[in-house]
C-alpha cells in the first residue's frame, strides 16, 4: 500500500540551528533578544496553558541533533513503510503569535531554508512545507513565491491560530501566491497565544486536556470563513488542508452551513454551490486525531456523511503523544488505499507518481 504521512514533525534539539540563516537585526534579536524559554527556545507568544508532561512520545528522546532523524527513521518511516512524509516542522508555526510581523517573517524564512538544507537531503521520502507568518499576508506571499517552485516543497503551512478567520480578504494575497505556484494552503493546530488571543475558544482555556478536546473550534471558523468569503470561487483549484483538528464535527457544520446558506444566500451572492459542495471539492482533513467512540460504527457513519473516503488523508502526528500508526487506524477497510495515500496524490501534485506506482 502507498502511504503518505501528511503530518510528520521534524524536530530540532535547539532553535539555535536557525542562527546561520538569520542576519543583521533579526540575527541580533534571535541571539540576544528576549524569548519565552531558555537559550535555544524559539521566540513566540506563549499560550495560557501548559502541557502537564510533554508533547513527544516517551520512546522518542533524541540526545543529539542527528538523533531527530535517526529515531524517526527507525520508529516511524521504516517501521510502518511510509512512502512519503510531509514535514510540518513544529515550533516555527508559532511565529504567527508574534506582534512583530517582520521578525516573524524572518524567522519562518530562516526555518524554511534550514529545512531545505538540513532535512530534505536526509531522506528521499521527505517533502517539505513552506511555513508562513500569516499576520502579514504580503510578506507571506513573498515567501511563497520565493520558494514556491522548489520541487520538494508541496504545501504552504500556517498555524490554526490566527488574528482573523482565514477566509477574510485580508489573507487573499496568500491564496493568490499559492495559486501562482500551484500549492495547497494548510493549517495545523497551534498558534494559541500572543496576538492570536482567541485562537481556540471565546476565551482562553484552563487545562491542556480541555483544550485538546475542543481544538476543532477555530477550525470550524476557518472552514466556514473560507467558504463564505468565496475563496474557492476566486481560486477553484486551491486545496485547503485542515491538519490535526479532528473530523467528527465536519458533517454537522456542513449541514448547518447548507441550511443557513439556503435561507440567507443573498448575503454572499458570489457563491455558486452549496457549502458542502465546496468542501467536497476543495477542503481535505487529516485523520489525526481521529475520534474514538465506543461504537466504531458511529464514527464510520459520521465519516461517510462527510465523504471521508475522498476527503480524508492519513496523518501520524509523529512523534507526539497521541501519535497514530499506519497499522491501527480505524477507518473502513474499503477506503484504506485512498485515505492512506491516494487522496494525498490529488492534493500534493509534486509527489512523484512513480513512487505510488512502485508501491502499488
């Protein structure tokens, strides 16, 4: 079976690996400036809650910088015969929390160059993500155009946390750039702090487990916003990928969007289809974290209601504590080949088709 992991986190032991990729004022701020955390931490506006233990699995404990790849290769890529791993970084998406958009843009640009130099050459299975700081869409668009033609960069990635819902015209320069270079736009759980003060709920949550359970709240806003503002009418070939935000909420939200659109469509005359039709055509969701009801048939009925056979893509979330391995994912068996890899081929056009053919 051809397996594409759409959410594989490539870590570093220290953010100081970015120093060679920063210069002038930005390097000075990175080396000498204030941070949330000790030397080696990545600058960001921290969230109001703390994880009670650690984000990573207990068996993933790198001791050297090289271990970050070697452990991933042993415990994930080789063990589960992953054909393609789309790298999603980790801390760099938190640049979206910074009030200074120029510094944030310099940081993600440094990370993108580090990723291309340090990670992509390590393994032919790796594909990269262009991480952006969305608080300045014009600078983000410049970064997309700078790296958008790199053959192994397969998506543009921002945090789920943002200062506005992503359909807002404020962000449209990002999608214009995505369309120019032919890349999907993806959001990943994160960015819950700093200027993104209401990224998860109407007010900051208290506990990590509480936050983790409702992590889909801002994703709902982004999905509704992207559809309502006509992003997929302006750019009909653009894919919007929602990573690590759960999936069981999708049918109920689409039902409500369809019903209210039918009653109030005069507000958005630019829309030509039902919201659910835009979703099926343009929006894709990662499987991780897949909900776990006591009766698996309840989940499968929900997935069927969102056309999950065609809208879901496998994600492991390696190496986080709620990691999903490719062998135990509870999806309908008849859908497995599509969800595990073939759906990703439709979204990520730069994945070599020869790899999929060889796996088949």
